[in-house]
């Protein structure tokens, strides 16, 4: 992996009770010890109601906490939404934008996601823009075109100077929670394509600096092969992040890539 520092996120989705969330965060922090955060950025994405409980548990700055979503508005009459300022107030440093379970499950458009991303970064959060094709799009040979559009529209109007606050998660929808992972070479090919598109949209040094992580059935058993790819800068982990030991193994795999 080139000079980009690896990044591993644990997306807990709509899982855990408050006690389970606190115990999971504690187990991750204690299991990591002191060394690993030096070699890898780590962010936990618990459900909204447990954010403060988890940020309290995490305490130190070495493991970040993030929201699984962020509103496209700063405040006001938006029932059920959570603003970037609220996330910051709860101790978050990051927010996911455009997870496929929101794009496809809730119908969030590229336009709304672009507004969410801008809200996040203008408030001082880091945003992880999630992109990925569905199985039907893949089978129709449209993967690259679909992902390129999601990246382009998601970052529309975002200046190069803000790219330091942005990472991208390539999560092919057909690989999420299915046990099917993209072949490491296929993940690399898509990450490389995303980086080339970023170079076109911005410039080479900016594109080189953006971390592009892979998500979709990453487990301790396949993490090494995926993270060994030169344009894969870590992972966004769903199911396997609910088990502290397995999640820590995945973090170790990413951290060891930065050392090699
Ligand atoms: P799984 O790791 O459970 O496939 O989920 C991936 C994901 O959606 C992370 O955001």
C-alpha cells in the first residue's frame, strides 16, 4: 500500500443493544492495546442512539466514532434526521454517506448524497462516500459506469482542498452481507478506476491521496488478500465488525500492509 494510511471502519448497522455496543467498543479498544492505532485509522459506526455511549467508552483519540448517516440539512424541521453538528456534539469525527442500504433500501439519490457529503465536510466531519453496483448492473456490464457516476455526482462541487476530509468505500451491493466477496483483483481494478476518475475530476496528487476502502463480506480469512492490493486502503466491515476479535484481526491485516 503506498503512502496512504490504512483505514478500517466497523459499520454495526442496526445491531447491538446499548450494553452490547458499550461492550463491543470496550473489547475493541482493549484488544487493540496501544500499538495498532499508530499504524491504521479505525472508526466505529454504531447506531445513532448509542453514539454518546460509544464515544464515552472510546475516550482517547486513537479510535474514531462516526455516524452511519448524516442529514443533508444543517437543522430544522426534518423529523428523524441527524445533523452533522449533532454528530460532532456526540463526539463523532466521521459520517458514512450513501451506504447502499440507504441508496437502494431508502432510495437516496446522488443529489441528496452530495448535499449530505457537503454538510458533513463543511461542519468539520470526515465523510466516507459509499459507492457500488448492484448485481443486475454488474451482470449488465455496467459496474464501472455506475460507480463512476456515483463518485462524480457524490463529489460534485467539492473542491480538491476538501478531499483530505473524504474517503471512498467501494462496496459492491451483491457482496454485502452475502458471504460473496469481490475477487481481490476485481476490487483492485475498480479501486484503480475510481482513482483514475478522481484524477480526471481533480488532479493526480489529489487522487493519490484519497483513501479508497473495500467493503462486502470482508472477514479475517480474506482480509489479507484484499488489503494487499495497491489501491485498496483498508475496509468497511459490516458483520465481521460485530465480533471484536475478528474485527481486530482485520485491523491487523490492514495495519500490516502499511508496514510492508
Ligand atoms: P458485510 O461486511 O456484512 O458484508 O457488510 C459490508 C457493509 O455493508 C459495510 O458497510
